[in-house]
């Protein structure tokens, strides 16, 4: 798979720059774009969660700190969250970051007292993306499905993925990502898919064979106003696979253990094209 390279000066990646002293979750256009265990000072790329220029919704969620046994989110911790909207360009050849701009503040409106949960939304506008993608835009609204029937169908698809991963069938797994990876080439400005395909296929064969934990402890999640569906682990953990602390709540239930400690998950976001009964992987 080859695509024509977009000139470097037009390879815009939009992002949210976050500085915080506590774990938070960020949603982009109603799609979860971060995990509770993300680094506390980081930038979240928006490109995977937008399909074209225009308005983009950002949502921040803060929960009480599970590991400390907290039941409230403090006003102090909320006020110490700093979010900025901006963009940058990455030179793929040198890995150098160019034109990093994070100059549009997303101000926090903190409550006057500690709260059990905090949430706030903003809207930003993207104007310089050099592409437009179809993504999940033509997907069915899965909110209209019977929830039990939908979950049964989604779990069956995950069971297929689990078997493929546990059998180490890297090429078969990557083939299911073909449509998602075609769009990845645009929003991540990649030009050589063959090397990505080969590297990830070999990684699955090497590390996943007979090494996937059971598919369990999951809950159904809908994103993108019902256009995307996924499964996520629903229970907190204080340690996992000889690694402490490691909380896998919110991870994909497709998890392989590290050989000595730790783990890696394989998140998939699915959509159901109009007129089709077959799920398609479209994003992580």
C-alpha cells in the first residue's frame, strides 16, 4: 500500500496539550482518546478521531483516585489541570517536532467544593487538515440496536480476534485492519504500509501465541454518537501479571501478558456499515 506523500509543511497534527497532577480521561468527538493511566504531562493527537476540518468537541473527565481510595475529586486537583489546543508537524525521517503551538487555552471552570466526579467540555475548530476521510461516518447508529443482541454480536467478533491473536496469526489479524490502516496512512502521514504490516505481524506471532489472557470482565461501550462500539475491561486492578501498580480497567479485554511482568492490550473500535451485517475495524 503506497500513497502520495503530503508535503511536510502541510502535515498538520492537531492535539490537546495537557498538564495535570492526576489521571484524567479525554474524549474527542465522543470517542475516548486516552486512558486513566496516561502520562500526566502529555499531548493527545486529535487526528485519529476527526475525519475532516471543522468543529471538534473535547471532553475532560476526572474521577476520584482509585489507588488512594479517594471518594472525591478535589478542587485543587481540578484547578491544576491545564489544557491547551494546538498543532505540530513531525518530520518522519528525523522524528523532529516542528512548529509546536499550544497557545489556545481551554480554561477550567472548577466547582467551589470537592465533587464525586468532574466533567467539562469545549469546542475547537480544525482548519488545516490536508485530507478528508470517510471513517465511521456511514456507520449504523448502534444505539438503535437491542443492547443484548448487539453485545452478543460484538463479543463473537472479539472471540474471533482473541483466537487469531492467541494462535499468533499476525498476518490474518493485520488483514482485518486494512480499512483502518488505509486511513492511518493519511491522518498519520505514513507512506510505507508494508513495513508496518510486517513488523506488527511478526510482533503478534512472537508475543501473542498462547499468551492471551481469557476474554472476560468486559462491558460494551458506544462512542461517536452510536457509530462506534468496543469492549472495555470494567474492574479496577491493583496489580497485574507481577506488575504493581497496573490497573487494567478501561483496557481492551484483548490482553497479552508480558513474558515476565506487565501486559499489552489490543484495542479495536468497530463500526457497522450501512446495509451490512459485518463489523469493520476502523480505529484502535
